[in-house]
C-alpha cells in the first residue's frame, strides 16, 4: 500500500439548503428577515453577515459623532416604534436594531462572520449555490437557496474614496478617511482639516471641534444643509397626552413623509424659493455678515444631491464660536505642513481627514455567476430598481436618495414576500424578469438621470450599474410617495415576469 493511500480523505463539505438566503444583517437584512418570518410563515431562511454583529454601516463607521442623516421615524422600521430624538447616534440605532432582532426572535436565523465570496445560479437545479468564508476560522461554508435577497448595501465597507492629490506623499502629518477611522487617533489640541462638504464632514466637525485647537472644513464647492432642532414637537405633544407609542410612530411618520413630499416637489418646481429658504436657515445661525454666498450657496438646485440635516445647528454654532471655519477653494497640492490651495493660501494641519465619499459596490464583492457565466450587471435592465433582466430568483435592495433608505427596504420586502407566496401558489420554482415584446425597442440609458441626482459616488460608479428604460417598470424611481402605491399594485402575472 502506498503512503498516499493511507491518508484520510477529507470529509464531504456540508451544504445547508434554505428557501431564501439574505445577504447582510444591516438595516435592510434585519427588516427583510422580519417580513419573511411574518409574511411567509414556514419559509426557511438564513441571513449571512460578514461582520461580527448586525448593523452594517452603524458598526463599520467609528468616526466621532456618527449619526443618522435621516429621521428615525422614517429610517426606523414601520413595525417597531422609534421613541428617541429624530436624529440618532450609531449606538442608539444599534440598540434599536438589537431590540428588533430580540423581540422577533430573528437571531436564530443570522450567521455572523460569514463573508460571501460567490453565488452561482443553476437553471438545471433552480437554485443558488453560495460559498462563504468563515472569518473566524477561515473555513468555507456552502449553502444552497432557492431565492437570493441582496441586502448588502451599496458601498465598499473596507475602504472609502480618497482622491489622489498631488504631493500627498510629502505631507508629514496623518491622513485619515472617516470610513477607516483609527481606534486611538489623538486629535486633542491639534489643528485638523476635514476635506469634504457632505453629511460626514458636517457631523465630524462639531463632534471634534471642542477638543481641537481648530477645525477647518475645506470644500471644493458648497452643499445645502437644513438646520433645525433635534426634536419632534408633534411626537412630544402626543406623548404628553398619553397616546400609545405605536400610534405616535405611525402618526409622526406620516406627517414627516407628508412634509418631505411637499418639500421635494417644491425643490423641483420652485427651486429658487427653496434655495433662499435653506440659505436663510444657515444665515439665522451665522448672521448677516458671514459670507453665505461663498461657503453655503451651491451651484446646483436643491435636492440634486442629498441635503444633510444639521441637528440644533451644531456645525454652524462651531463656526460662530470660532472653533471651526469653512474654506471654499481648490487643492493645488499637499505640502509637508498641510495643503496649498489654488488661491495661494496654505492651510497647516496636524491631521487631514478626507471626508470625500465612498466607493460604490453594487454587488458586495460577490462573484455572481448565472449558468456558468459571470454576471455582467451593467448589461442588465433593472425592473423597478430591484430585479434585473436575465437574473433569476434575485431581488436587490437599493433605497431612496431623497427619503429614508428603510422606506424602500420595507416596500421591497413586501414585494419579495408577495412574489414568493405567488410562486408557491402557482407551483413554480423560478422567476426571471424579461423585456416584454413592447419593450424590445425601448431606448436604454444610465441607471439614473444625472440631471435628477448626481452625487460623486454615483457618477464614478454609474458604469457598474444596470440600465434603465423609458417606462416606469424599467426604472429605479426615487419617488417614495408614488412607489408606496405602485409597488403593492404590481401585477405579478405581467409578461415582465417569466415563470418556470
């Protein structure tokens, strides 16, 4: 007998099968698990999460002051009342999500430390085969699922987007991206530059300003902000008169959504009036002598990019107190001591924080294969921003830009559950979106119209995303107020759905 013949053969790898596999235990994945458990009783499912716990964004981001930029009455789940301040910290959101998991016994469905590497669809078997790496042991775990529900988010958690500026190698201080914030970064008594003009910069600056010698927010161009109290007067009044929290949540949620609808439509129909109202809100904090025109007046109309909420005007209060300042200019080059601007001014800093956005990651770094061929996502056409032509038994969650992400996650969850129940009733195992005969010559364009919405991460990654058509069925709508009626009314026997 040869030596090789005496070696023990490896045990056959165990494969677990589920009716549905949910990718990610962030806000969408946890919500999806709830809806599956309540709307599709008897359906087996598992949630695979690459991190050590639930929360997604709210555990990967560690920078000071991290908070929601949507109110929690709409960013929270419709099935679980929110009882805190409208704008919440990461810890408060994680506590809320943990309660949702515990109260609905969802923990038994979630597998943490499972980083999905590939998902391969077989039409012969009508199922997905998913391979994941156990991040704690390095072992491979294999699953099969009849349906794949992509709730992994839309950006790469492992790294943020930092432009390559000239001279960065010359700088002697620290360069930090908020998405990979060092655990023990000492910024006390330091001069800090934050590059960026979005919600992250507006959050970071007031959070660290009190401990720094000075914080300079350096922006290439201004953005719009809404400042207001981090309170909801309607919620407070309803609590004072003893209304149940479930009712308060629903009433306040509806009022906020009504107000947002009015504001969004005004931004499109009366952009100049809305612009002046937003600028007046900033001027109320900074006074008539501050240069609002240079530092807080964007070149684009309101809502062409996301508008960040500044609770209690904390960013503006820091500027007024002299602890923070805004500089609007172009970066010429990094220097040993800081940044030289196009105007010739040099800003010195001990730490430079690049709050410059993130990298779009549409499929979560998962290698998707359809019947032996790698999926070219950009060659598909989206069905209402959640399914894709030629991709069977898969739904993808991508939320709203102008409203809370979770609003769409809930609507998509209702659709998934209705679709699964419909397939069960019809006795079919596969559904694939396909262009109908009347759609064959439909003109196609980018996934979203840049004239409608054009943040940097989307413009940089548009080539990675599916195409859209010129009909509502083949577009990703950003209108929650229309979709809340449209998605529940989808005819599941429409020719756009091919069942087998």
